[in-house]
C-alpha cells in the first residue's frame, strides 16, 4: 500500500470537500479549488471530517494514481486554509523590483525594465526592492509564477547575480585564473 495514499486527509474547520463524477471540489476560507481525477483508478471518500483515497486495483497505474490524487487533494485543502508562498531574492548591483498596479516591474541589468503581469489567483508582495513574495491558494500556480519570474534572470554561477529562491544555494565557479600577461 502506498505510504502517501493510505494517509487520510483531515479537514480543518471551515473546509468542505465535494466529490462529483470526475472531479473533487474543495471550498475553504480563502477560496475554491477544483481538481479532475480518474474514477476508473481511484475512489475518493469523504466521511467523519476526513478524506480518503482508495484505489480500485493493484497494478502500476492504480498504485501511481493513488498517491498522486491523495497529494493533490491534500495540497488543495492546505491551500484554501493557509495560502502557499514562495519567496524570491534578487541579487545584483542595480537589480530591483517594484509593484505598479497589477504588474511587477523589475530592473535586472537589461536596457529596459521588465514588466510581468500578475495572473489571476496570485498575490505578489515586494517588501523591499530585493525580495518578491508570491502567494496563492493553488500550489502549482504559485510555483509556476515563481519559476516564470526567476527565468527573467536566473542566478549566474560566476558572480552569483540574478533571481533565486530564498535559501537556494548557487554553486559558484572560479573565473579565469592564472592568466599571464
């Protein structure tokens, strides 16, 4: 039995889960999330304040989807109760970010500032010009938006400048050594 799949998901106060023909809907204090699932592989059961995912067979496709759907539903439950968050750090001389209406403006060493439109369902916060906080109820969307922002100037291995996740370790490379003149 899957270690992840067999754990029941406890529903906190204020969270409601509905199972329809081929989708699971989670309602909570921060919003509503929907996830499709494959009823031919698993059954989603909601009772006694918890959600259980049960598989219908023992072959590999059944086992694979068992843990997957349990993890997706658990992520939705956590997202509607306490939002997901990713923090980005900007390092580099003159590199900075600021919010301007519904867009994030970043100066990252290019000849022009980069304008990033904030997608619906995402909240961006810039507590200081060198930090960006991405928040939302959908874990996948939060991670994708953070990755899209990071892709504008990924960390560079020689000087360490660029946009990185908070706590991300950048393996630094040595520059040219031993040049004789």
